[in-house]
């Protein structure tokens, strides 16, 4: 159990809460729109396997690749690899196992998901390199997590559609926006190590303005999705909660005051994702019963 706990900590398993509700939105949208969908219970479990293994592979690879930087940064020196709790070789083995499980689950879902699996893995693993050469690394992280709603939709329908793409765009802007906020903690360290981030490139105040713009775009995408999908009142309550949490996290994080970073990053975004996802799924059931 101690080993399991260490690996769950390595990949910050609790952070799965950010993308998982959007994957569930994509899945149940697919169920609603695909009249001939079959084996839904099995596909639901396989989508969960894809979510967990893809994210675990990405996070573990990031920890593996950044282990030398993590050891130098006082904020991250307590992580499992710098502390010697998990060896680099074991972390890399964990990445490979999760990649294989992800591809296997995609193969079991359908041909489209299998063909797109290597692309998805490339995106989520490539993110770990981006901080070495571009401050747009936050957008690449957002792109990786944005694969959740469209991927889950493809698992059910095997085809693309505008509505899950709008939700994927919302995830890109939402995740990249809050990742910029999170990166405020490491501005001085990133500059000293010649690592790239928007806060390191623009400074904390201007980085927060960029984050606000991205979150505004995210809110615009979920509003567009609301009109496109002709959702009911539950969806619009969900938007109020989602937008409210975005506004809240910007109200408590200031360039010179990062004391409530954990509340802004984990609590506000966790509430935004879970409550919004739950209300959207309930609204989808309303659509299905009409």
C-alpha cells in the first residue's frame, strides 16, 4: 500500500478531478447523440482506464524528465524522485506500462480511438519538453487535457462533432489559464534555470492578465456550447458556477500575494469542474428524456 500511495502521489492522482468531469460530459454527449451505441458499460470503464493511464503516464514522465530541476527547486525538492522514494528507472517503467495500457484500452474501444492513440500520447508526453523552449507550454498542457471530452465522445460515436470540440476548446483555455497562475510560484527559479513560462517571460502582473483572457475565452466556449447544444436551465446554472470559480480564483491571487494559491488552484478549479460537469450531465439526461 505504501508503494501504491507513493505512485499516486507521484502523479498527483487527485488532480484527475480537473479533466475527468469533462471526459464524462463527452461520453454522455456521445450516448445522447448516438442512437445505436452499444456496450456502453464496457466503454465507460475503458474511457476511465484511458483517462487514468494517459494522465498517469504524462505526469510520471514529467516528473522523470524534470527530476534534476525538481531537485534544485525548494518547492519541488520533496517530490518522490528527488527524495529517492521512487527511482528514475521505476518512474520511466511506470510511464511505459501506462502507455501500453492506454493503447490497449483504445484498441478495445474502437478503430478510431486506436489510430488516434499515438497522437494523444505524443501530445501529453511532449508537453514535458516544452518548458525548455517556449513560454506557450501552458497551452500545450491545456491541449493535452482537452483531449478528454472529444476522446470520450469518439469512444461512443466513432466520429467528430462540434459540441465536444467546443468543450475541448473550453478545457484548453481553462487549464492553460490556471497553469499560468500556478507557475507564478516559480518565476525566479524558472528564470535562473532558463526555463520558459508566461510568468517568467512577462512578469507576474501581465501573466495574470493573460490568464484572465484565457479564462474569458474558456467561459465563452462553454456559453457557445450551451447555445449549440440547446441545453436547459441546469446547464446555465453550471456556467454560473464555472464562471464564478474562475472569477474567484483571480480575486484571491495577486502578483505579490500567492498565499491562497492552493485554494485558487485546487479548490476553485475542482469545484468548477465537478459541479459544472455534474450539472451538464444532468442536463444531458433532460435532453434525452424530451
